[in-house]
C-alpha cells in the first residue's frame, strides 16, 4: 500500500506508474566516488528496507553506480519486489577505471545497458528507464534522436514500460518528446540553481514529472546564510527546508534525495514534511537571484 502520509503524497507518472513524490536515490549506497562496494554492506541493505517500510515506492538507480553495486544491493534487499515498488534506472554512461563517466549512447551500448540493468535487478521488464545525455559537468548541446530512438525500440520489444530523460537541455527534451512520450525529466536543480524553472512549469502543465538531482548541493556561502536563517526561524535543518521548498515549488517535482544512513533517511523524510509559510517560500525562492 502506498503511504500517502509521506511528504507530497503521490504523483502519477502514468496510469500504471503511481509513485510517492518522496523517493529514494540509491547512488550514495556505492563506495567513495560512486565506485566499489559500500563501507557498510548491512547498513546499505537496512537503508533500502527502511525506505520501503516508510512507504517510499520510487527508487532511483543505475547499473553505472558502482558499477553494478547499487542494483545488486537493491536486488538483495528487496527482491522479489512489492507490486507498489517501482525501481527506475538510467542508461547512457559507463564508469572507467579512474572513476569517470564516459558516454555510452550507441545503440549497442544502450541495449547492453538495458539488459545489464534487467539482470542486475532481477527483472524481466524495467518500469522506467531514463536516457542520460550530456556529461559529468551538465548537459551538452546536440541531437539525442539516435539514442532515444534506441530506447523506444527496446520499449516496443517489451523490455521497458516507460521512458524518461536526464541531464538534457530544454530543446533536447523537446526533441525526445517529438519521438515518443516521456514521463519525467531528471536534471540538476535546487533552490539555488534554477535554470530549469521554465521547463518545470511547462512539464507541469503537461503532467510530466521533474526529478531534481543534487537537490541539496550547490549553495554559495551567501546563499547558505539565507537558507540557514530560514531554517533557524523554523527550528529545522537547512536540508529539511531545501527539500520542503522543492515539494512546494511545483506539484510535478519528485524527490530522490539519497543517503547511506537509516537515521539520515528518516531525517530527510521528516524534514521534507516541513510546512513553509508564504513568507518562507518567497525568501527561499529569492535565493537564486541573490
């Protein structure tokens, strides 16, 4: 059963893909630099099980995390998966020996990545796959047609139910949507980095989700002062305030805040339920223009 008491309630990515707006990002379960095994294997399993126990039905992962580490942990902790749990993965980049993220968007590479995710997670079909474009520093201009069309073909073969995109410029999102429907966009965004404001509003009007990654990162000292002042006034942590702001920013925003600690996971969930006044929201919303 979906626990609608979680902050933000639920969002229908599709009729058969209704998720809690507060999800969990598994990236931090891997070792330092998202490479290798977790420092505490047992705690990583506890985090995943606690996420489900709290009512979270939306876990974000990728076979590139580790590589292969987070998918293996998810399978060990949660397989066979509850019908209400949706594991959403990402393809389009690999890992090299130096910890880099070289692109892997040829048709052959994408097909191999989809099959690797299926095997690693122990699934016959993936609920949703995001195509990751760009590079480690952000989106890079250029057509995504060939790569996205490959995923559409895999969808037609019954290996993927729904498609999303990640790390893309607005015109690349539009290009992908001209090829086939997408149910979400996953980009870098938080209350201090607001480049996608117009895109978020446009997607909301169309019922398409927006999933910010690094929702708590990227604040300058000045911006942190503003955030901290609001947090002090509300007797909350800056992280709680930042997550609560995202949930209020737009009803199509889904959270995938990650952590490798059960205690921190509980803090994130509780913090995201913080109620912001109109004044709080306005002050926080002005941070990006400071």
